[in-house]
């Protein structure tokens, strides 16, 4: 009977295997092992010896001490990311974009959660500690990511290595940032409504004064001005970024004697509330009133009926660009723009 030729599984990794163990197994010096594992090109080590050392590494399951290697070289293959977005419903795409780009550069992300919005609460000091822990791991650079677009104060220790901000900007103006092009996003939303024949457009605003509100409203006004129209101030009502607020703001706008034929909601949660207000009044979307949102919060936009046309926040692209910018900084290349804007594309569904 023929014997099975199934490949044997690799030996299990042994805990505590050292470089000295590898040297003893291969019958060479520890220095020779060190030279081979660190790819020292100027080391005069024969191919036969290199092969023996690599076979010993495999046989023993030796794993290099990355921390010691980083300490010796004063660099590592790691970027650190300090973020509050690990529990956000859609901004985790920042991490995905950063992680995918880092992998293309043969770098890895170390993620340290923080509570940036609760600097005076029970987690006070967590953000400083997160940066310190990452620096202890000899990260080559830091990414600092926020759930929503705003000015931030970065811990002073972050300035010890190249640092790039994502979806936020440095209140002190010292660090480069990657932010969404809010103005262009607001403009493309209103241009779409104008193309559909709407000239009286209501806006459900976020909290007035925050960067997203300022930028998106500026873009909306720019699109209207290009069409020879003004934004009626009676048609701009804050929904405070919530579904309930969007419902109440929509009620206010829709109960005007000359109600608009379209609503631009500055986030998808408020659009969800606006849908209820519209349907309560016996109006149909988009036949009687069109609706556009902003964010592309997938759990909302894709499951409303009709599905919501919205402007997407480019979280994944911002994460990737953050890593590209960080790679340039760590390589000593100059960055020409302190703020890089990322396009917010319109996603067409069924509400216009």
C-alpha cells in the first residue's frame, strides 16, 4: 500500500526560543545569526551558512523580538493611531483605509483608543497615556483621528514624531491634517436638486458654527448663487444632528405657507427624521418633495424607503491619505499643504 505523501504541519512555535538557541542548533555564532536575521549585506556569510540558520529558525519556531529590534534600530515598522472612533457606526472606515494603505507600505498599525470628547470626564488623561504608550513602542509616526470634523488640541508628546490629523485639524496650526471638502459636498448636493428642477430648497442644519455646518452651507449658497438664487433664511432650521431634531426642523419648514419642494439635510440622521415629517403630511418622496442627506451612514441611507440620495464622507480615503502623508513625513519629504481636502462624492439612490 502506498504511503501517504501529505505535507507535515510545521512544528509548533516554542515559547522562549532565543537567538542563542538558533545559533546552537545551526552550529554557528550568535553574531552570524544576528547578521542573517537583520539582512546585513556587508556580512561575509556563505549561502550554505545562511541556509542552515534559516532552517534552524523554522525548526525552532524562533520569532524575532520586534521591540528589541526597534530599540536597536531606533525605528520600527509601526505607525500608531490614536482614535475615538473604534465604536463609531461608520467612521471606522478611517481605520480600514489607513490599515490597507499601511499594509501596502509594509507597515502595521497600533491602535490606541481615546476619549477625545471627554477630556474633563472620568477618562481624563487617557489620550495623553495613549500617545505615550505608542511612543514607547517606537512607532515611526502617529495618526490622530476624530469621529467628526473639528479643531483639536493634540497632546504635546505627539510632536516628538511625525503626526498627521484625520477628520480634524490642529487648533494650534502646527500639524498637517486630512479633512473632508465640506463646501464642495454641500455644493454638489444642491446642484443635484437644482438639476432636478427644484428652486425652493429647505436646509436642515447641524449645530450652527461647527466646520461641517459652515462648509456645507457655504457650498449650498454657492450653488444657489450660480443659479441666480438666494437661500431663504426662513428655510434654514437647525436639527442639532439628531433624527428627532431633523423631524422637528422638517415640521417647521414644511408647515410654512410656501413650503419648499426639496430638503437638503446636513446629515443622514436628520434626513431620517425628515422622512417621518414628510410622510405624516401625506407627501411622497420624491414626487412631492425631494430629500438629500450627507454622510452616507449606510445603516440609514441604504435602508430608508425610498433609499436616500446622499453625499458621502470619504472616511476610507482620508485614512489612506493620512498614511501616505505620514509615510512622506517619515521619509523626510516636505508637505506643501497644511490641510488636504478630500472630495465628498454624491451617491445617487431614489430620493430625488
